[in-house]
């Protein structure tokens, strides 16, 4: 079981590495490639929902696109404007080969959970992703300009000029997707994009980029909610595909992907809801439920009914269970990333936030009939808890004593010993 846990850490760590890669570096010190990719992803999904497109290839293109962002931790930004369009095809072929090589190497250093990145021939959906990236980058530049960075103005004007030429190109094709692209580009040209059904969605996504998990207390690597949703999406894809292939499960990867991407949209107001406070007692549970219901009504008006439905049903069924399980594991894995990988020993104090109560909620596994290998998931959860807590406790005994009494430390060790020797005690 330890191999699965360590694979999960490696994948998590890779996504953290990738989140350092910036775009538009001359004018930008804030937004990353993954930020842009997430905006493009939301725009892509919203367009497909509006046009009622459910083709399998459209989902596969999105899955590949999300996985591809992991590579930027090793390569940096690969998105370049090729002035000579006759050379563009060659460049894309080289990039695709580089990406494939990178995934082959990354799969050598993990044991069980593999990146199933596949080469997909360029099609109308990969063209749509490229288009969504260009709109997302424009939206980010506009945001940079609004913050007072006047150097962004010329970049914005250049992009508008490119969009004019693209509008003519898309009008000539006159397909359903191209007509939607024209609609978006003309809205930008007429300065009314903020009135479209897409602007509210992108605005919320950028809000989530500025909402930080764990309130960033003493973290070496701060994590915002937008990035968190990316990480949960990619790890869920990889984990669910493994379960489908090895245990003959039948997780709907497309549905899982969409739900993970929207699962924390309720935090768009600007403050993470701390789990220890939310679940402190019955009164706090009720209070936060009422707060969330008010926020959700406003959220619905911004994102539309179809996206809102993804948000409120995110944790339903077997797909909801799997990503919720990973959500909780990665929530405490952050402690081991900080302490074990980044040697941030002051984060040892956060071990007191690992309440076993958070895991007891996963007893609902028994109520989900169409998950076949429940024992594996239970053991994965139990062993993840043991691995993270045990490694963290043993990392630096002297610093541990600065945050915990001898009795506290003894109790922590006894808990781990009990759960290790008596599996039935966990989730009991």
C-alpha cells in the first residue's frame, strides 16, 4: 500500500513544481500557466455545455490538456507565437514528442499510478482548447492592466488585433464551434465580454486564485483554491483510471473530471472555510450550511444552471466519493509536503489538525453499491493516515516538543500503533 501513497505524493509534488511556471513574464509576476489553463478549462466546458456537445473525444482532449500542465514543472512555458505559420506544424510536432518523452520518464519513477497521456490527432476540440487559452490569457492581461500595470496595455492591444484576424477566419468556417468563437471575439471587440455568460465564470475562477488554503500559515508553498481544484482533478483522473483498469471499476472519468474542477467554487467569496471550525459542533455545521446556501444562490446567477448543478452535486455517487477521499488525503498530505519535502519544521504543529473525525465520514462507502473494491479504498485511506502522521511525528523530535507535550506525543504514537495493529479501529 505504501507504493500507492508515495505515488500520490510524487504526483502532488509534480503539480506543485508545475505551478511555479509563469506566463507573460515581462508584465506578470502573479499568474501561472496552470492559472491560465484552469480558466481555459472552465471556458471550454462552458462552451460545450452551451452547445450541448457530449462527444467522447471532447472529454479526452480535456483530460490530456489537464495532465499536460504537469510537464511545465520540467520544461517551463512551451506556448510560443510562431510568426512563420508554415513552421507551426513542425513546432507542434516537436512539442508533442517532448511531452510524450516527459511522461514516459515520469511514469518510470512511479510504481502504480500512471499518467495515461495519449497523443490525440489535432482536431476541432484541441483547436477549441487553443482558442480558450488565448481568451484566458487576454482576460488575465486585462486584469493586470486594471491593477495599474500600464505595460499590459500594448500587449492587450496586440491581442485585440490578432483577434480581429481570427474573427474573419472563424466566420469563413461557419461551424457551430466557430460561430461561438466569433460571438466571444466580437463581444471582446465591442467591450461587452463582461456581459456574456462566460465572464462571471472566469471572474469566479480568478477570485479562487486569490483564496488561499490553510490561511497560508507558515507554509513554504502557499496553495490557492484554483490550484487545489487542478490538483484534485489530475490526481482523481489518474487514481480512477487505475481503479478502472486494475479492479474493473466503472468510474465515469469525464463526470469525475468536471465535478473535481468545480467542487470548491463555493469558496469564491474570498475566504476558505476552515474544516475544524465548520465541523466543530452541530451549531457550526448548521450555521455554515446557511451561509453557503446564500452564497450558492449568488453563485448560480453567475455561472448558470448547468455549471451550478455540477457544483452542488460534486460529491454525489461513486465519482464524488473517490475525489472526496483524495481531497481529504491531500489536505493532510500538505503537512508531509511541507515537513518532509520542504523541511519546513514549523509546520509540524499542523499535525493537530488531522482529526480522525474527518475520515469517519467515509463510512458512507458502504452505501455506494457500485464500487467493487471497497476494501482497497478503506486500506488506502487508513494507510495514508498512518503514513503521513507517523512520518511527520518522527521527522524531528526536538521541534515536535516545541509544539506538543510529552503526553501529547505519547498519545499520537499510541493512536498510530493502535490503528496499525488493529485495522478495525480505524473508522470505527
